[in-house]
C-alpha cells in the first residue's frame, strides 16, 4: 500500500473516491466522523430508553408470571446498563471505522483525522456523562471519610467537615474495630460501603481513648472523580479508534467464531485433561494435596482389564457396539433407499397415508413403546433360528428396534433425494435399455451418493451412541454396548470414578470423531444431483 | 420404420392428457408435434417411447403392435430437453451405456462410440464429465447417446429449448441434416413454431390433447383448416376481423364498420355462400402502409422488432390490426395511418364451428 505525500504526486490516476477525499477539508472529514459517532451513540441511548420504558411494562403486564418478576427487571436493567456502558466505546470505534476508506490510501491523514474526531467525541461524551451523572460521574455510596489499615484496626485518617461521618461524630484518629459486632478490615469496610444502599446506615464500632462506642453513619451519594480515569479513558478511546481504523475486516468473523467456540473447546479440553489426572480443579489437574500435577493413566486401565462374568472386557463391549451400529446402518440404508425410491416414483394406493404415518412415527417417543416392543422381541425369540439372532437380548434384536425408530427419517430423507433427480434421467435409462432395477442401481443410486453416505453415517453414529434401547433390551453383559458400560460405571453402590467415566466417554467418542472428519463433506454438502449434468 | 397411432388416448386419473389421436408417420419422415405447453405432445411422445402406457388405442411400429413392448425392446433413441446425461459417468460412459446394456463387446463399443463422437464433433471430450461441458456440448452428447445404438426411431423432446439463440439455429440444421443422412424416422416435440416449420416434413398441431391438423408446413401456413391453426402458426399471428362478405356484380367485398375491401372471387364466394358474419383472417405481412390505402386507423402501440416495427393499429373500437412497418418511417403511437390490404391470401372461418370456409 503506497503512502502519498504532497511533494511526490503519484503517477497512478486517482479513483473517484480518492479524489473526493483529497478535495475534502480536514474539518469536514472530522465533522463527518463526529456526526456518525454521535448517531451511533444516539442509537445506543435510544436502546437504553427503550429498555427503561419496556422494563416496567414487562414487569407490570402479565399477571400469570406470578409475583417473582425480578428476572425481567434485572434483565432489562442489565441490558440498559450494558448499552450505556458500551455507547462511548462504540462511538470511538465508529470514529476510526468511518475513516477506513481514507486510510486505504492516506494513512497519516486518516490517523490525524481519526484522533482529532475521537478527542472531540470523547469531550462531548464526557460532558454528556457529567450532565447525566453516568459512567465515571456516577454517584457512589460514601461515608465521606478516609481510612487505612493499621495493626490495631482501621484508622480514620480524615473526615470531610460537615460530611456524614463528621455529623455522626467520627473524628480523624479514631480506630474502627468492627461493623456492628463483626470485626473488620479496611478492605472489608470498603466493600461494605460500595455495596450499601443510599440513606442506609452502617454501624461502626469505634474505639477512642480506650472506649468503644457504636456510631451509626449514614451512607450518602458522592461523586468522586479522579484525573486518572479520565485520562485513561481518553487514551483507551484513541487506541480503540486507531485499531478500528486499521483492523483487518476479514478477521472479524474468525474472532467472533473463536469467541463463540470457547465454551465448547473448554468443555472438550476439560474432558481430555480429566481422563489423564487423579482429579482436576477447574481445568488444572491436581494431586492429592491440591498442587499442580497428578497425571495418571489409571483412568485408561479399563482398556486392559480382562473380562469377568459380571464385568465384560471393553473389547467385547466395543465389538457389540460396532456390530449393532453397522447392522443398523446397513438395514436403514437398504430399506429406506428402496422405500424412498418407491415413494418418490411410484403411485400406489395408500402412498400419502404411509408418508404421513412414518412422519408420525418419527415424532413418537421411543420410551412409550418399550414395553410393547419387549413382548414382541420375546415372541420373536421363540421363533427357531430367527429368534437366535433377532430375539430379546440379542444384538440383532437391539439393532432391529433401533432401525425401526431410525427408519422414518431415512425414508423421508431418501425420498427427498430421489425427488431431486429429474424423471428424464430414469426415462433415458429405460430407453437406453436398462431394466427398472438396473436403472435404480446404476443410474439413480450413484446420484444420491452423498445422501446415502450422510444417512449411513447418521445411522451408524446414532447406533453407536444409543443408550435407551440397548440398556432396556440387553440383560446381563453379553450384549451390552458402550453407553450401557458407562452406566454400569456410575452405579449407586460404589464410589464413582468420574474421571474414568470421562475416559470411557472419550474412548466412545473417538470413532465418531474420525467419521465426522471424513464424512463432514457429505453430511454438510447435500446436493441435488444432475439435471444439466451437475455432479 | 413407420409409426402408426390409432385412436391413441391417455388419461391421468380423470384428466385427459391425449384425446383420441390417429396419425401415420412414414418411414424416414421428420414429424414435429407442435402445440402450447400442456397440449399433450410430450405425453404422446412418451407413449411412443413406451414410458407411458396408452389408456386406449394402438401404437404400431410398421405392422407390429408395440403397446406392451417395454422401452428397451423398441430400439428407439431419445433426446431430452434436460439432456438427462448421467452425471457420474464420463462422456464415453454416457454414450457407451446403451451398448453396454445391449452387451455389445467392449472393442466394438469403443469403436462405435468413437465413430458417433467424431460425427458429433465431440471426439476430444470423451474423458470429461457432463458437468464440465457447455450446454451445446451436452446436447451433442445426448444426441450421440441416442444415435449410437442405431435406432429405428429418434424421439426429441424440446431438445433445443435450453440452448442460446445462435446455438439453437445451428443445431436445428445439424439435427435435420443428420436425420436425413441416416434416414431415421424422427418425432420432434416443440412449442416453437419456427423450429417446427423449418425442420419438419409434416407438423402435427395439437391443442388440449386433440390433434388439430397434420400437414406440411406450407399447407399449415397457407391453407389453415381451423381458426386455431391460423392463429397459432405464423409470427406475428394472423389478424382476425368479423366481416360480412357482400357481392356487387362480379366483385366480392368484405365489409364491416371499419373497412370495405375487395376480396378474390373464389374466396369471397365461399364466404358469401356461408352468409352473414364470418371471420376474416389476414396476415400482418399482407398489410402495407400506403398513401393509396383504403383503411384508416390510429397507431396504438409500436413494438420495434429490428428489421420491422410491429404496429398495433386500431381501426375502431371493435377492429384492430397488427401491421409490419418499415422502421425508417418512424411511426409513433397516436399517428394516423392508411393501410392497403392485400387480400389475395385472405382466409375465412365460420365463427361458430371455427372451421375454414375455404379448405376442408
């Protein structure tokens, strides 16, 4: 980016925008920046007024919310306060942001203009704050006396003549030993004052010449301002304006994204840290005495623990889960792709009814059907051969039940994908000489590949993480899945090692995580295949 | 291959898509199905292709009834408006697919695909996928796929609608040329009458599921048998005026509140024989703006078409004419013009039956 100076004019022709800026007087530019900043402030203040007006309205209107309306009141007040607090900063940022176009080709001038505008806006804002007694000019509760901590107690170092402390009879040199009956320190007293309501009284137990006396002092509102916050505020304002001037705009979405992601990332980080430590304090692993450290592989010992009759090995459990999830994915894919094709392409009696019915099933809570399904599974179990694989307490049976709950989604999803393939594609294949089955297999299925991969992944993951149905229909440990295994770890009878639970959870998450890395393209990129040869 | 349709009817539930159509397409003939959208022309085509089964009637290829024959056994090639290329296959795969289904040996497949591709001018694109091709190229691939199995019948379902105007023009000629060269019977569905007029040997005009006419382009234009055909064929469309034809000596005059023009004796006589009010049709190109004209009117709208201006001229409240005028004259709305009507090709229709009084 070239910088221009008046002595060395550039060879490059000016854009109309540059020309406009070059023609503009500095005063004019400053004025524009200030105006925009003030408009922004005005919007913020409008918000404040709105919340202040809206607050009482919300609190007064709906009776059925009951008497406890504090939440709404604090909410509106908090929003109003936040807006009041943010308004000046928004103004300073605006001062800078308004001049970004200028900064693109004349940095020095942009900085000069931005700083000038910011200083003026700062003065205006500060004046406004003084008039409305907000921000640094807000009234704070005070006892109108100064004090400091000494070995004997809190020593009063001075009182404002005629102030509230003076009126209560406190003199410089008095020693405050307690508030009411509670012994106190200077810090505690300061906090107590800061939190006190105006016109309430704080009872100070004062020791003077060896005599203790309780002196109630009224808390009064006092405007206390030092030079420091004002100067600090100005410097902060100038820095904000310059940052806004040169902030790379492309970064904004990333910054927002990272900020929003932080809670999620912290959650995962915590989970990982927890599995490798005895216990954690916040995110920090600590040892028995509470110091940093205490790393251990103890939580991961479940991987090598051999299976017993009551406590199966993790590998057996993993195999169970894998079998159930894969079985589920395969059945869901096969059935719903064919059903979706039929529903999309063929007209048969009851088609609409079937579609609505599956939709209802999709919304049906699985819990309500548990008992009925139990009887069905038990009866399937009595059928020779079939019962051994799909009856009660078999992996096939569990997969079958979960398939039933997954199917409505799958059928609708597949139908949607088939609906997006133009009829002409199929007609073309039929005329080219393909049978109906071959058309389905060779022409249509390849075109809904993303849908198939998405549904397959989806079914596999939901089978992998399923809890309710495996827990209900697997008795003992022969058919337990990972989710069931985790429940066994959190039994009521023994103390729970939550860090081990976290480790098994993490172990269970690994395959899902890997699948997501590879399949996210298909899960996200659901495309409508090929009328005009799109692929 | 000769195609015969006999009383062909297709109903979708209670909706009649195609209503009792009978026609014969001769071997090697290029026939266009022309009509507004929803008139049943694509439905008819899909019945010929075997995708739809007729509700009633018979379809014959030569002498063989093929109502129950599945599409793959009819040996037809079809080109769709959307091209319907298989997006997951290469151009080679697309063109070879019909051969693969016929279990043609691999070497022969490759040879025939290359042959067709060379003919279509897409030999250098065989490794591409449809998405990597332009609209015109996709069109050629679709045509190649239809031709590669050496079909007896070629079916086109508005194949040029998705192309831009220039490409459409050149493809028109190419398709026509190919069809003649190979001598394959072709059925071409379109709603674009220029396409139908320029390409087809005969045009089947359809409306509301019914066959309105089945004639050569010239006959349709010069000897329209119904009011619908007269109004549908030709652009800008024919003007219609309600007139009474009167005889004075040997001369016949078409008369109404706005005009009185002489008409040729043999045409005027047929109209006069019908008596009373008839509908007179006259094409815009048969009307000229002239000092010596006998009909006066006011220019209402001017639509510049480039080579001509299309004028909407109001003669009076009930009578209006579309007229082509030289743009150099710079006529504007509100101008008064005198028109000369060349009535040599004038048409007369019965206002009730909407049938021509001149042609049966």
